C-alpha cells in the first residue's frame, strides 16, 4: 500500500533511475546510500517497481538477446 505522503528521492517524481541502476539494485550491488534512495523512489513509483519485478523474473542473457533482435 502506498503512503499518503510521497517519499521524495533524488530522482523526484518525473525522473526515474536507469535500467542498469535498477539491475544493480536487484543484484544487491549498490552502495548503501544509493540503495536507500532507490528504495524511497520505489515506494511511490509503480512503473519502476513493475520494471524491477520483471527484472527479477527475467533471465538477463535472454533479455539482452531479445533486445538485440528487436533492435535489428
């Protein structure tokens, strides 16, 4: 459930962290301060939360190959 008060992160409400940053978060390889900021952002950003959920369910190599085929 979302908070009534928005958690303002370094990305604000209009910007979003990069896909690579979300991947690093999912892998647990972010520094503690960045991890904390990303978690604050995820509290109020359903889009980034959905992307992160998809990343956790997807195979990274398969996703990269599919992206490459799409760009061809």
